[in-house]
């Protein structure tokens, strides 16, 4: 199995953002942890990060993965373009967030991606990604 892990807007700023919400790891460290967790289960991973909505849509609709894990950042709350791309991609998609989006600002409780995703994991920093990998290994 090959999983594409997509990180969206501002996730390249991990390690510089609010540690209480996002932890202290960098994006490269997060990718290493997820890669290690997945490889122990025989899963290949590909990582992609962009701050550009169109680049995210292009990657979602043009990849050779078996499944997608996505943390779209702020695009989660309003990008119907990303939601449409995920829906028409025909692959299982898991939504993840490092922080507990249900107990933060009101706008973070809204996700236009959740309806097109098979599952959603949040609030456990890197463990949210691990849970997404585990879910895909078990269910796909």
C-alpha cells in the first residue's frame, strides 16, 4: 500500500507556531515520524506540502497512491475545491489535524472536508497521523 500524506497551508511553519497546539516538531520531523510508523507496517509513503490551493488539488487528482491522509490546514474550513478533488479522486481519504480543532476557535470546528473523508483524527499531534495510517492499514 502507498499512502500520500498531504500537508496544506502553513504546515511548513511547524516548529515555529504555537507549541501548545502544534507541538515543537518541524514538518520534516513529522514526516520522518509518519514514514517510520508506516514503514513498520509495510506501507510506503509520499509527502507533499503546499500553501497553494491549486497545487493541492493538482496533487490530489494526479497521484498514484492507494489512499490519502490530508491536513489541509485552514483550507479545511472553506476549500470546496479541495473537497471536490478528494471526492472525485476515488481513493480513501483520512482527515487529520495536530491540534484539537473541536476545542479551539469556532471557525476551526467547521470542516468542508469531513463529509468526503472516511475518518477524521485530531488533537493528538503526530499520533493523529499514526491513527490515520493504522485506520488505512486495517480498512483498505
